[in-house]
């Protein structure tokens, strides 16, 4: 893995930009990636639902067929099971032009009700979204769901927050307040993986400013103190390659 990382970073040195994602030397923490947060609980009653939606909800819980239209209406009313069912139906049907946004959005509704098993589908779909085209209300929903999961210690959500923040990315430039929250959570995790991801997220961009270079170096210096051998070694290699790259460009 370290050799592969070094080879990818050699491309970075030669071109001053990373042409592909830099592989990271650790696997997801399965236990931490299952940490669950309930942001918008499922409604406890069916008050306000039309008779047809009441029947659709009962059919859904009885594992009987429910139309797409009724699943969508139940999802919009806050029923996470309907949202999860609809998102999985979209995935099973295969990709279409609008599917990634719909999968991400309805998965987010489901995850917001505590259905953490749908989080990987949500994030996978979000990776396919166009930041310039995704509706603002849907972006707000993704943030509303991902951030509480990340601050609760869910590593999958935390990695996604890092991935989707940045220039030209889904959530836009990383704000100071979000950076502080990420680093606070990283201190609780204590293994340096977050700092390494933050550094890599910067180094995968083209034409870093001096401030961005300084941030990347600061993250890597923290990651170098990790007790995880792969993280520590990767951070050391990146610092050395940064020194060589930017010294050559001065």
C-alpha cells in the first residue's frame, strides 16, 4: 500500500497535480461506521396522511407492493422506511440521468431517521453529483444529515464531510468552523487518519495557494505523530514529497 501511495505521489510531483485519488493506508472502522444518529424521527402517528397514504403505509409495513408515487409522498412526510425502500428501488432499477440525486436525497431522509445502513448508498450517490446542478434544498439535506453523524464519531460520515468540502466540491470551500469541528473529532479519534485525509484532499487539487500548502503541511505534521504505522509513514512521505515539489517550483 505504501509503495502504491509513493507511486501515485510521484505522479503528483511530476505534474504538480494528482490525476487520481491517492490511496490511503487504512480500512474503514466497521464499528465506528455504524454509529447512528436520529435527526428527524419517524412520525409516531399517521395524522395528516390521506386515506390512500395510510393504506400505502400499512401495505409497506406488511411487505406488500407500494407505488413509487406513494413512497415518494411518504418519504416527504418523513417516513424513513419509505425513503429507504424507494432509494433501494432506484438502485435496483439501474442508473438514469436523475437517479444519483434521487438516491442521495431519499437515502438522506432514511439516514436522518436513524437508518445508518443506508449511509453507504447515500455517500456513493453523492460522489456522482454535479456541485453546480444539485438543488440547494437537497444540498442542505445532505449537510443536515452528514454533519451530526460525523460529529458523533461515524467515520464514514466524517470522511464524507472531508471529501465533499473544498473548492469546486459539493459543499463548497471548507469553512473555518467546519475545519475546527473536523479537527476536534479527529482528536477524539486520535489516530491521525482525519489529518491525513484533509491533507490528501488539498493535495489532490491543482495550484495550491501558499495558505493551502501550509494547511496541508500542518495536517501532515499532526498525522506523523500517529501510532498507526501506515498513517505515520504516509504522512512522512508526503511531507518529503511536498518539500521536493515546492522547492523545485520556487
